[in-house]
C-alpha cells in the first residue's frame, strides 16, 4: 500500500482529520489494535468509501487507515532515521454515522465530531448496529464494486437475506459477525496488500472438497493499486463462511474433560486425523517444495536467531538456551548430511482453540490467518507440516498446565494419540522424525516464552517447563 498507489482525495483527508481526536482515544482501547503502549502520531487515509451515505438516518463509512506511531528500538539497538519513518500498520474501520445515537447503541460510541465534514454527527462502531451489519451481508450477497471495494461470492452457496446479525465479543486480532446462526463474517482488522491466508486457504480447500474447513460463501477485498484485477493483487478484508452452530471450541472442551478427569485421547486422535486430512488437501491444491541443505540451514539459523532474541529479552530462558540451541544445530546437521524435507502450505498457528467439534463429533479447523504479527509473505511460505503438529502438541501441554497439579500424564497421552491419529491418515507418525519435530516444537516454545513474558507473565511457567524439557533430553514425548 504505497503512497502513490492510494492517493487519498482531499475530501478523504479532511474527513479523517475530523475523526482524528476521537480515534486517538478510541483505537488504543480496541482488543485488535496492535500498537498499544505507543502514542499515535498521525492518521493517514488509504481509502474512504461511503457504503451508506451520511445523509441516511444511519450512514456507514468504510475506512482503511494507516496509523503512524513512533518505533521503540530494542534495548541497546540504535534507531536509524529510515526506520523511524517506516509506514505504520493499516487498519480496517467501519464507522457508523448518526445525528443522535439510540440508547441500545450507547456502548458502541466513538464520540461526537465537532469539526470538519462530519461536524455535528455522532460516530460509533458500526458492527454493533444491526442495520449496518445487515447492509454488509447484502453487499456480500450481490457481487460487484463499490469504490475500491470488491465484493465476490460463491454463486453455488445460498445466502438468504434478512438474517439477524450479532457481533461476537471473543475475537482478538479481528472482528466477527454471526448472521442468524447460519453464517459468520470475519473482518480482518490489520490489513496488508495481498489476499489474507484466512480467505486463500479455505478457498483452495473448498475446491479440493475438504470437509474439515468451512467453505467461503462470499468475501470482499480492496483494489488499492491501479489495474489490480486479481485476488492475489488485492487486499483481503473479510470472508463469510458457514457458522458451525452448536460446535464446541477444542480448548474449552479439553479443559472441561480435564477438569472432570475424563479421557481426551479419542478426541486427540480424531484431531490428528483431521489435521492430516487438511495437510493432504493443501498438498494437492498448492505447490510443494523440497527443503535441501541450503534451505534447511536457513530455517535452522532463523530458529537460532529467534532463540537468541528471546533469551536476551527473557532472562528466565537463558539457562536453557544452550540446550535448546542443540535442537536447531541437529536440524542443520541433518540438512548438511543430505537430508531433505517436503514443505507445503500449512495452517501456521494450529492449536486447540482453532478447532471446533460439532455435536456429531466432526472436527473442523478454522482461522488460517497464521500468526498475525508475522509478515504476510512469511505466513504464505511453504512449511514442513510438522510445524502444525508441533503447535498442537504444545497446545495439549498448555491445557494440562491449567490446573493444579499439572496433568503431565494427560498431556503425554493426548500428544501420543494425536500423532497416532495423524499417522492413520498420513501413513507416517510425526515422531518417526524426532529431529524435525523437536526443532519445531522448540521453536514454538521459544515463541511462547517471549509472548507470555510480554503479555501474560502469569503463564510464563508453562512454556518455560517445555523449554526445560526440550533442552534436557531432546525428547518430544518426555513429561512436562
């Protein structure tokens, strides 16, 4: 999203300027805003689209806004002038506009505009307004363009009108609206050029007939460069998929079973089969690559660099760093000896919370966006499938550590059952490649240490326990 590509109009600039003081206060309070803890220095319009005119009883503005914030350098790292001037994150905002806000929308208030094109108007989070949320569904039902926005749909998917919308409160990095317990619209808040994997991957899986992932019924994008004509060139903004009514979140289900002392290995094995089915469909739908010596060494080196950075930031990790490093050195050594691996598109952030179990026992996998903090190009890179396996193994450990005492045997049983289920479909147990599995599980644990230290210090002991295990004997199946 370069400056030249977007060329915001004078009207868009003036409109955003009128919202500026309100957004400075409102944005940092949103759960999906990634720039918390740093002041906002400027807002820059990327695109402003009136989906419903402000002259209507309730107007709807669609904004793509770049946020400028000062970059805080790492400790002892100088910040050069070029880095300080890098463009900030771009966010998707849907702003409702009314003269007065009815009482039922009071919690959605952003503020009252006093200057500029919106002077005298009240602006609010549009997703809480059923009328405006319903308008979004109507736009998705009828493919076409509206300004820079492009609405598309699978014409074989029946999308009825009049479905009652309700926003979900549990989202973190994005926002979702459920329509009549039939569809769910996921809106990507922090957006970058290129299709979001959470649209791209489900589309490919649907074409493969993979029943493990809800198939997109409709989606919308923004064409932000002159001549942008394909999905790959556009900026993905949202995807409408079937809503799995009555489905249980895998994380909550695991915790409930654990709390009751009930077995979870049957579900873990079923999850392993579901994961392998998705991997097989992705390998059939999208290109695979071979990781040879050079590529394996690069992967191992990147893992080692992440370990060094995490150990510098989290002192509690330092005693385990030498032992953890051996996991990456062993991977590089195998690559140097001529060992190669196949890489493909994967989920990228697989854990129990990304899995839903329907009342009939069918497991679905959702949220293919990957780790949102990573660059889009990195999230779309082929990876060894064991990366997803490692993420799920770590998730079983996390579940086992929610109670007192930690349920080490429960986690070990679930981890083993998951790998057996994976082998049921893939024909190969991930544990038969211990060096590759240990490297990826170690890399995931290092990521978790850094995340917990920054965001949830009370949870830091969980990934540190994994670091201690993985640094000790190198076994991916040892006790917690």
